[in-house]
C-alpha cells in the first residue's frame, strides 16, 4: 500500500467514526427515530462490521486469534439478543483505539524511495575507436566493469570506480558524512551517488549494479526495515487468554443462571476497550509533549522501544558537531616568535591560556595584555586583519566550502570594533582543483592552499619548526590547514574544522545519568576520532566507519550482546543504521530527508540537548501504560462480577466498563505536561 492510499483510508476511517459517534449519541437520547430502526445500527455497520470481517479473515486464513475476535463475538451476541446500542458502543470505542494506533504509525518506505532517487539514471561512456575517442550517454544500468566514464562538474558518479585521469573534489557526504569535499587524484576511489564538485575526470568502473556502494546502502535500509518489529497491540499479545477466559466465563454464567442476557453482559464487559486505549492514548499524549520540544515521533511504537535501549550511538558530523567547516584559528607567520600564538575572534579577553586553546569553540579570542606590549599586540591584530581580508578576498571568488567558510569568518569578525566589510579587487583568479587558489590583489601575487601547492607555486619550504609548534595539534585533531603566501613569501595559515555543539557535553552527561552508555561512530581516522570522543566524554569509540561497518556494530550489540541500541545521525550514510537500530533518531533540521524518513524519531530543531528528555519520557510512557492496564483490568474484573450477579445488563455493563476507558484517557493526558 502506498502512502497516498494509506492516508485516504485514514480519512475514511475518521469520517466513519464521526458519523458512528453521532448516531450512537442520537440513539442513546432517542432522537430522530425512524420507525423501529435504531440509529446505533449505523455504528455497528460502519465500525463493527470491519472488526468482524478482519477477525474472521485472520482466524480462517492464519488461525490468528486477536482481541478483535472477542469483540466480534460480543457484538454478534449483543445483536442477537437485541442490544444494538451496546454493540454499537463497543464498536465505536474499539475503532477509536485502532485509529489512534494508525495515527502514530510512520510511513517508513518514503526514505527508501528517496534513496533510490539518488541513483544516477545515466552515465557518460567513453568509447574508443582506433585512435579516436567519443562520448555517449547511456543507461547507468548498462555500465559494466572496466568501462571508462567521464564525470563533469556537478554530475553524480553513477557507479563505483577509480580515477584514471584528471583531478577533482568529491562531495561524498552521502556515503561518509564528511562535511568537506574530498580531493581526488589519479588512482583514488570514487563511489556511486557522490557528487563531483569542480573538475572533470575520467574513471574506470570497478563495481556496478548491485555491487555499487549506493545500491548496497539501499539494500541495507530495505533489509533493516524488514527486520524491525512492527507495532503489536497489547491486547493482541494476550488475545488467546482473553478470548478463552471470556468465553469460559460467559458459558459458566449461562449454566449457573440460565439467563442468556447475563452471559452476553459478561462478554460485553470483557471487551478490552480500556486495554485497547491503554497504549495509544499514552503514546499520543507523549507525542504531544515532545512536539513542544521540537521532537517528532514518527513510529507508533518508537517510545516503547526506546524505553528498552541500553546504549545510545552517536554519529559525529552534523550530530555532535554542526556539520559545517568553520575557521577555528588564524595564525600569522613570524620566524622570530615561534612560542606565542595569538588567536583572533569576536571579543578581547585579558587572559587566555594559549597552550590549552580549545579547538572546538565557536568564537576565537584575541589574547592581549592591556598592561604590556599593547603596541605589539595592536600591530599583530592589524597584520592579521589585513591577512584575513586578503585571503577572504581571494576565496570570495571560489565556490569551495572551505573558501566560503573563510569568507563568512571575515564577514563576522569585528576585531574588537565595528568595521565595514569589503573585499580587495582580485585579478587573474584561478582555482586549482584539490590544491588551492591564486590571484593578484593590489599587484601582489596571493596564493592559498595546501602545503604542497604553496611550496611548488612559491618555490619555498614552510618552516617545519614553526609548523610543528603552531599546527601539529590542529592536524592531529583532523583540522584542515590553508597556507597563505604573498609574493612567494609565507605569511601564515588558516585553520578550519567542524565545531562541537555547545550542548554536546551536557547531553552526554545527562544521558549517562540515566544509566545509559554512549558510543561514538565516525568516519574519521583514529586520532581525530579519539580527540572528539575525549572532548565530548564518550568512552566507547568506532572510527573509519562506512555504512556497513556501522550496521555491523549495531548488529553486534543487538544480536550478539543482546543490547538494544538507539542510533542518532543526520546523513544519508546513517539511514541504514537508523533503520537497523532498535530506535533511530535523526537530526531533522540539517539532516537529509532520507535520514529523517529512515528514523523513528526526528529532532526538528537539531537540539540534541532534548534527547535526555526524550529518553526520560519513554520510561514514563511505559509506566503510564502499565498503570492504565492495572486500572482497566481491575474495573473489568468488578464489572464481570456485577454482570454475573445480574446487577448489570448489556447497556449498563457497556457504560460502566467504559469508566475504565475514561480513566485511562485522563491518566494518559498527564503526560502532556510531564517534564
């Protein structure tokens, strides 16, 4: 069933339920009678008949005994003895419970459909004839291993392969979650579904069809979707016992009293209306609570499953971090001052521990001493201001994410005072893919890029002692370094990297206070991964994680160690893991649509600080459900005794046992204001 038809059926169910409820109310007050026709028949036909049909089909085709079977028996028995109102009342309440469940069930197939949409439809095949070559657009499905394919800027890589000619940068966040495009040269691997950013290149196909990276990811999501357990109504778990006990009690009542009406009343009060409402009302109330915190619950039983998890697994990029490159530091080169680094930022602080400078701050502080060396610091700031303006002017001509980050940094800097944002004129701008940029500013040759690019273009060697002292700590943490030279003279470097979310540390601490363990899964290499884990306070770490490795980690926890886990992620590469995990939680703001669709729960505002609240309310939901069950069973037991004694008839029995339904709804509603 597709999503549109599913929504259409929901609308029909709501209309039928509304009409049935009105008819039942009119029947109770005796309004609008049409001869001997009881308006309660409308409720029986619209709400009761589907219940009877589903119960009969399930029993005959699969011998599936559900709570609907007992309800069907009670409906038919009530109709036989002429208690149509009681039958209609039971049908309406059962239909309401079923509809509440349907409203909390997600459309999980949407994520898979969007993944499939990422699959390239065509490929630019290179055909060689004698000494000449030609290009032909072909169906991507027809590409075979060994074919040569040309990829232009902006195009999606159709199959997995290896670069054999050209250089470029590839946005492979769909596979690895990396926020910055990855430079590719001859011999490097490229993956299907990733996007070419700048230069054109020729690749040789190595994995096609079902073996390609994107198709394997689609298969992983589909298999995880098939494995994930669906919502099971609480009453269905106990259905066999409920049916057997109810029928036994009804038959025993008839033999003891000889009154069929008492037996039917027993069946009526045995109907698990309150039990049917016990779970969905609690879940709907909790969902209403969570919407105030920007949390969208997409799967009906997600909160029940979340209460069972033992570990919370976090993706790094875009989840614990903001997922976008930012300037972390600007360091000017002074061969006579290797022991002192001055950081530039929004504010002027009188004391900053330079040795313990934190890489993951959103702002970078100017360290000045108001008592001494004022002129020196002022000159240094002016030099840095001129340097960042120069490199930002050059990068303003670039479309590379790192260049944009430098430009944004320059625009946001005030250097201790309000300043007008303007750029130098740039002439002869040139971008060398995977290396850097260069141009002429105020008749000066300006170069910015990686170390090899600068040393080759400017024909000098960067001071290794300076580099080790000033940059080694950044490099170990996985930061990107942009080196700057003017007129073949080295001037300094810009440090860029991802930034840790401000509330990441507090979130991890709050989760661990709930007796849950946290784990970091990242595509980063070992050193930057360990730095991040230490920084945020996570003890367990898995690095160099592609989608399949993340799936294997989750499978190991859940199937081998029997530890249900929740996965928090944001990228397309996280979609299989979000599906595989006991509960998937996606970043709904910056996260990809595919990740959100694959998840059970979405953080619409990307506020991970509300995850502890989410975990807490999941426990409260289960507590509420258990109390609801206790209330409903206790009242049903009392009603059954009264029915056996003949104190209740089918109509009063239906009304009395629905007190339990009302109490369940009231108690569940308390979750709306839970904190």
